[in-house]
């Protein structure tokens, strides 16, 4: 295993500090020793990433497809479609709902969520978090599958609101938040059922390291699921209706070369935390090649349900 100093030499300039190099080494060691801090993601957003960036003004519908599965999010007219770091809200709620076996998640304040993912707790980030909750609360998700079986096309879909209710204290004019332990979110029965049946574990420490890079975080969580599901070497097209670009929450690339470069860069970053990750862009640049591997400790692998295929 490389030392922190050796790891630092491979980091991009945004990560080239001793503290983060040490964190990389700790993540590697904890994974090998089975001491990972495990978070949980919701299957729809692992298979099909939500937007990395804000959608154009007035755009309230967003759609992604992964094989037979499809995801559509319809945003609120005022708040829009969730994007970017809004995915951290869903990761936090899914993780704590699964850990505590409850559809209602209680937390002391929004700062608790920011601290969980290693983000600043100043007023700017706190206000962004409150708006993120509004976007998620106001959106409707359509998630399902469609496939041809012999002569009949089968289409199955659920319409899901993320939350049934939420109570959040914002900041007052003195920059103080409301009463501690009085913030709560109750997941909708449909979303809670989806989480219970298909919780997908990811390394929480990797999530913290990638919290400011939603695109790479998308790829990491997607690879966590996809590599575990792979039974042998598999090739996923980078482009086309069923390609990787149609599954992740990336923007539309006018040049395929730019997307390849971005994926290769993200893969290099993923391998810092998960060196054994068996994913590479094919030599002809047309496919992402993956093989079987697990990014989480063995005792958590049972959560990666085969039904997710």
C-alpha cells in the first residue's frame, strides 16, 4: 500500500495537501480491514444520476435510463429539479432511515448534515441546504422499468414523492437556527419501501471526499453497484440511448472526446480511494469495461440486491 506521501504525489491540485493524502490512506486501510463507515443510497439515484448542474431556466423535467430502468424527475415550478449537492440530502436521509429502521429521520440542525459530509457550516452552505430540501420535497419521481417479453411490451412504473412531511428550522436575522433536535423529515411510504427493499451501501468516507464533485460521486456510487453486479468482464457503451452518458447526471457533451476525458479523470480519482476498482475506458474509447468487485466490506454486500439488475 502506498504511503500518504506517495499518494499525495498522484493527487490533482485540488487534493494536493497532506491532510487529504492521509485521508486517502485511511480510507484504503479501513476498506481492507473491514472498518468502513457505510452509508446507503437509494437505488433510483445509483442507477440513474440526478443532474450535476442546475437545469436551464423553465426546465422542470429530467430523464435518465439504465438498461430496462428509467428515472424521471419532475420539479416544482418555483424550486425546480434537484441537482448538484442536493444528492447529499438524499444520501443522508437514506443512510439514517436505514440505520435507524425508521421512515422518520430526526436531526439536531441542518449543520449536522453539513458536518456529516465534511462541508462548511457557515450561513451560505446552511441556506443552500434549506433550498435543497425544498427542491427535493417539491419534486415527483417516476421510477420503473420497460422491456419487451416475446410479443408483449411490459411497462412498470411508480410515481413517488420523496417526503410526506418535513419540519426544518432555518436561520433567523441573528444568524441563529431554531431549537435543536426539532428537525424531522418523514419519507413517503413508497420511497421508504424502495429504500427498505433495495438499500445500496457505499463508503461514507469516500462520499465525504467527493462531496464537492457531484459528477465523480455519481460515477463512484454507480461503480459500487455496477461492479458488484457484474459476473464477468462487461462493456457498457459510453454513448447512445443505453450508454453511460445517458445514465449519469452529466451535461450533454457536444464532443465525445470531452466526455471520455472527464470519465478517465473521474476514474483516476475513484481509484485513489478504491485502488482495486476494475473499470477502464476501452482502448477504442467506445466502452467502459467493468468486472466483478466490491467497494464495500463483505458483511455489507448482501445489501446489493440482485433484484437491482
